[in-house]
C-alpha cells in the first residue's frame, strides 16, 4: 500500500560565519554585498518556483 505525504514542514536556520578578518572563503568569497544580493535573488527565485509547483500539484488533484 503506497504512502502519500500530503504536507511536509521543513525549518532551516542559516547563520552567517562568525569571525573577523577571515579568509575570502570565510566572508562569502570576497564578493561583497553584490554577490550576496545575487545569491539571495537566486534563492528567492528557486523558492517561488517550488511554491508554484506545489500550488500547481494541489490544483491537479
């Protein structure tokens, strides 16, 4: 008998690395705010796509 999961709740906590004048890898690759903004936009875009997929799947049922 197949098992269907109707809802899945995932909670994620992301912390910035703690440290002062660390290596470029430790402070985000040395790209600064522009790189962080680009990464945020990518994450937001991916989240929107996944939410839209979930909504579309619910509408198909």
